[in-house]
C-alpha cells in the first residue's frame, strides 16, 4: 500500500504529521486546492469529528463545507488504518454518488494518496474497494441512498450526510421511517473498533450525522419527553450563519453583507431552520397560516349556497379493519359559498371539520357523515379517492339511507404532492380572509393543531383534516378569484341612478 512512504514532495516526517492530525491533513488539502487557510468553523468541526465521541451530530448552515470535510475524513481514516470500512448515506443514491466522485478527485490531488487509485480491487459509481484492505464483503467505501437495504452490512464508520431533505420528511410517517433507518445504522456498526493495539481517539467515532433542519419535527431533534431516539447521546456541534453580533461565522466564504442579503430574501422560517439552526427560535415561529387573523364568524345557514362535503377516507379501513397506525383519520369538511363585501358570491365559509381514527370508513359514513349531510343540508359530496372503492361505498350508502337531496360528485384524484397542494390552496385563501370559519370549528383541538402546525417545510404529524379542507378550497377556488369590486357597468348604473 502506498502509505507513509517518502515521496518527491512529502518527507516521511510530513506524512506522519498528516496521518496523526486531521486538522493538518485538511489544511494540506485546502492548500492543494488553492485556498489560503481553513476557516474557524471548519477547524471547530474537525475538532468535533476527532474528539473521541462514538456518535457525532453536526448541524451547520448551507455552504459550510461539511461534505468536503467528511470526504477527507473518510480518506484520512483509511490512511490511518487501511482496513477501515466506511458507509456514506445521503437522501438519494445520486447524492451519495457525488461523494465517490469527490473522494476520487481528492485522492488524485496528492502524491500521498494518488497511488491508491492504482490499487483498486473494485470500483463503480457508488463504491470503491482498495486491494490493500482485507478482502471482505463490504468495500472500503460504499455510498448509498437512505432507502438502500443495509441489513447484513458491516461498517467501522458511518457518515450520514443530509439524509433528511424536504422531499422525504414532510409527513409523520415519512419521518418515522427515516428514524427507523437511523436505528438500523446503529445495528451494522462493528461492536468494537478492530484496530491492533490501543484504540486511537479518532477511531472511537463510529457515526457522524450531518444535516440541517427542514421542520420543527426534524429527525435530527431527539424528543425531550424521555422517549427513545437513535441520536440521543450524540455529541452535538451547532453553528449558525450569524453570531450574536450579527456577524458571519464563516467570513472566509460568506461575508456578513452576503448573509444579510440572503436573510432579507428568504422566508423567516427557512432562514431559522437552514441558517440559524436555533431550536428555541423554531418553536416560536408561526406556521403558514396566520392563526390569530383567521376569520371567525357566525353565518346564517340559510345564506350559505352550494353546501359541499369533501371526504378524505383511509384505505386501510375499507374492509372494516382499524388502521394499523391508530393515527390517520377519516376526515371531512362541510363548506359553502357566501357573499363578500360587495355582494359577490366569492367567499368560502367552513361550517364543520371533523375526523375520527376510531371508526371504519363505512361506519363513519353511516353514523357520522349521513346525519351531518341532513343537518347541514349538504347539496353534494366529493370523495378523495385514488381507489374507486371509497366513491362506490359513498354512493351505495346514500342510496341505502335514502338521502335524495344530496348528489355525489365525480371522485377527486390527487396527482400533486400533498404538501405543495395544501400550501398553494390554503395559504393565499385563508390568510387573505377569503375563507372564514364557524368559531366552534377552530375550537376543536385536533383541527387547531393541524392548522397551526402546517409549515413551509413540512406537514403536521396528522394532516387528514387539512387534506379535506384543501379539497374544499380547491373546489371553490375559481369563485374565490372573483374580485370584490363591482363591474364598471354596475358602477355606471349606480351613478346615473344616484
């Protein structure tokens, strides 16, 4: 193995120095890349990665070179111990593959490691195995997506780089799945470091998790209620983009002025989550919907037109079985059109939002929805369903119950991402006051929770009522776009008559 041997540009003393000190190793590569110095934030991350903690969490803002550092960490750990097996996880395999490309570029950059590329037993876009490493099932470095099957794998160092992203963490179930993957990582680490002689402090680090937050429900935030979590006990390094004096913490790359400009162009929540990474600030942020300003008012039912019920069923309850999660609800919203300030029929009023996780879909329709259809004089029902069973069930029960005053619309098939759809319909219409609510609707704790905890980054833990509400707003959205001002002709007539 071409390790620790003298080269034309590196003395043996220099090689030993780089092998022993990760900070100097990084500084050496930074100079090879043409940069003058290592930033303080990078120095602090380097110290954190080599301080002897078994599990390490690093939460820093975008552009802090954390991926660059863990690529060098992988090389450095193999330099120190050729038999080291390393797994790198990212949100997608394509993201993970970038680590292999970058590692190969870094290897070729220095005479200290360039020879390793001539000692490849195997390589592809997601892994590389060096011939100087003991022959095992696991390659020297393997990079994969977070959804890759890893049962049976073994590793000495796991690097989890941005496993959570906006697209894979928007719902409670999605986040629970990611946490399960973190649990599985704990199971594939070799139980003890396999080094000959005394274990060096740097090799005691077996899992490095890097990432930024995408919501207040981030998988990187262990619960405070004492419940289990795979990242509990990890040593945490946190660094915001701006310090307490509002100055850049990484001026070598981002000046204070650049960060101030970025802050001015971003949503406050995104800035707090992605650049300040302050958990206490995350908790104090308001959600997408401006809760105190949501319009609450009593409306005479006789003045409400086109009363519609939108239903969000749950597929697992079709055969009469309770949903295995005991979390998702069969939920519905009853709404209708009312007149705006100038008499235009361009406002949507929410008369009722309700849901249940204790009923089968059929029982819920028979014993809860049908009585509300009669009570609220519902004219039509729309069922959200990517399976015809739900729509057919509603049609059958309406006939069996002899509900002749209510029609059944064509089923609603959702094709857009749920989070994007809910944001696009609820945020502009509710925050502008074009959607109003009966006061008691918002007094329901579960309904209030879902409305309050809708964020730009993620859906709340339960979102079924939000989904049925979004469906109602989407149905009536063309009417909500009608302006309040009267037409020119109407104004002219009014003036002449005046």
